[in-house]
């Protein structure tokens, strides 16, 4: 049983396209994290959400606590956005990770 | 550069051996988290320390142990190593106690058990 499910698993987009990655979770959370893992392996934290919506540059993250669902949107996608995007649900004493969405943006 | 350092970057060892991975958090961060990333299991949370005390425990095996020292650096000890322990081990740090803040990840230690 996976506490966190992500979709799609793989995504290929043309440069400039609007991208949405979805994350559904089954546990009660105090926070939901979005991470970006570069091809070289390094991990960067993009957002931490407990409600509502956050925006940073071309990235937007939203969460619906009632529906136990979060989305990560990338506007005007660029080849440098190519990476694996991982969501993680934090329950207060445990993190559960999705399996990641591998995004490739083609010039 | 996140400000979090991990050593060594790569480690090759044999089954049955014991290794120690080291993590230095960003200046001012009191929490250290350890994660394991393997091809078949993905990312898994192992353990969190806050200011020297264990704060949260995830899927950490009994063969594994960790501690955080007074200078806030942390070590993850892996013993009786098995082939399945081959993975990337990340540490991350944050300022506060709960997992509700931005975490800054180190570059990881790649462990290969032969």
C-alpha cells in the first residue's frame, strides 16, 4: 500500500508548455513537500505546504486538504526544468514519499 | 550549494562490514534528517535529530544507528551490511523541530556493497 501516489510517472513536454504533476496521499498530514531531483542526483526542496497555494517564479504548488491532493504546476516550461519531481507527505513524525515524476522538456 | 556537506561522496565496501556516513548541517540549523534512496524502494525517511535528540524515526533498520553531536554534525552508522543496503544516502537540515520547514539537502553519499 502506497501512502503517496504521484501521476504521471513520466512526462515529456515541449518547451513553453504548462505542466501539472499530481500527488494524492492517504495519511493525515501536517505538511506536504515538493522536491526536485536533478539528473546528477542532487535534491532541492521546492515547496512546503500545509494549506492553500504557493508560488515561486514559474512554479506553483497547491494543496486541497479535504481531498488529500496536491498539484505542482510549471508555467512556460524550459529544458532546465527536466528533472524528477517528488512529493512527500509529513505526518508529524514520519515522511512518506511518492515514486516521483520524471519530466523531460524538449526544446 | 545548499550549505550541507556529506562525506564521503562514494563508498565501496563488502557485505558484513560497517561504515559511518557523516553530515554537517547548514550553519544555524538544528535539525538533521537522514534518507535512503534505492532503485527499488525510492526515497525513504530514516531518522531525524533535533539539537542532539532523536525527534522522529522512520524505516530505519536495527542494523543502522545515528547520532547528532554537540557541534550538530550527525553520523549514520550502518553495520552488518547487505547487498540491499547499496543506495544513495542523503542528509538534510532545517532550522526548526518539525518537518514543516524547508529542508536543505546534502549531495549524498553513494554506498555500494559488494
